[in-house]
C-alpha cells in the first residue's frame, strides 16, 4: 500500500515456484519484488483495474523487470500509453493454476474492471472498499446508477465468503460488506436515507448518507435539487 495514496498493488500466485500476475501497480514495488523473489514465482501479466495514476504508477517497473503483458479495458487503455492488450468483461485468463475472470464494474471510471480469481477473491479497484464505495467525480467517471449497479447487482451477487481485495486499504468479504457497509445497507432498505440539508461546492443538496471512508475521512451520498444522486468526498460537503 502506498503510504500517501493508500493505493494497493498485489501479486497473486498459484503456488510457490509457480505462476503469478500483478494487479495494479500504485503501491511501492519493493515489497512485491521481494515477495516475487522469495516465492520464486514468475509474473506474466499486469492487470489494471483502471487508468488513474495511483493504480498505474509503477507499470514500468514490472514491464522492465519481467516483461509482463499489461492488460486493461479498452476504455481505460485510451488514457494509458503502455497497455499491450485489451481485456474485456467476461473474458477469462488462465495463468498456471489461476483462473482470472474480468468483470465490468463501472462508475468510478467507465471501463473499471474487477478481477475474480478462482471464484475465491475479487479485486475491486476503486468500486468497493471496506466500509465504503468509490466516488463518481473522478476523471473518467460515469454515474451513481452505474456504481450502485456494479456493487449491488454484480459484486454483491458473488458468494458471501468471497474475499474482497480493494484498490485502497484493507480487505473485506462480500458477506461483511453486505451486512455492514453503510451504502449497501441503505440500498438494501435496512437503514433510512437522511434528509439533512447541506451544500457541496456552494450548491445546495440533500445529504442522503454521511459515511466513513477508507482514508479516515468521509464519503457522502448527496442528492441534488433536480433529483440526481452523486457520491462525493466528504471534504467537499458543508454541513449545518
């Protein structure tokens, strides 16, 4: 995990001495390179969840060291200079004993991919975090509706015991997020929406939900006067 961005990079291997892939490269490479050497594995691919700089910053390290093939969604690839090949939702990649399925989870970006490995662990990029969700104000983002669909109709349909490996900070599981994530609880109808009035960037809005975010701050679900919903950083919200 990067100490400032709090973004994660992962190496995933089938077994010691076996095959491996890297997922995102925003975290410092030193720790992953040490793990790769210690385990004696051979990374063949670098899979990118999306194009933001805190997830692709060290692509060149793994390309230079291992000659990995860099894969990303076609939409995300338009924002990058070093993607070797596109990978699209529904495509399955087999690397040694790893079965890797690409899953479209747009919202935070249009071409955001999550990667489900061996039906056991899902790498969710900036779509879903432990206790929080991705915002829809970042470069290349789409809509609140897309993000909600990606979480409720895609990720939450995975088995409850599936481990979630997010793009920032701590892991979780589908079951834990289903029960405890504040956004998901409201979407499920378990908790009520708030009608608190606030302002966002000087514009009036309703603060539907004020929830903790992965960085120790807050994430806000707001509703504009025209009825549109949005998810913004808590730092942009003025309450009371």
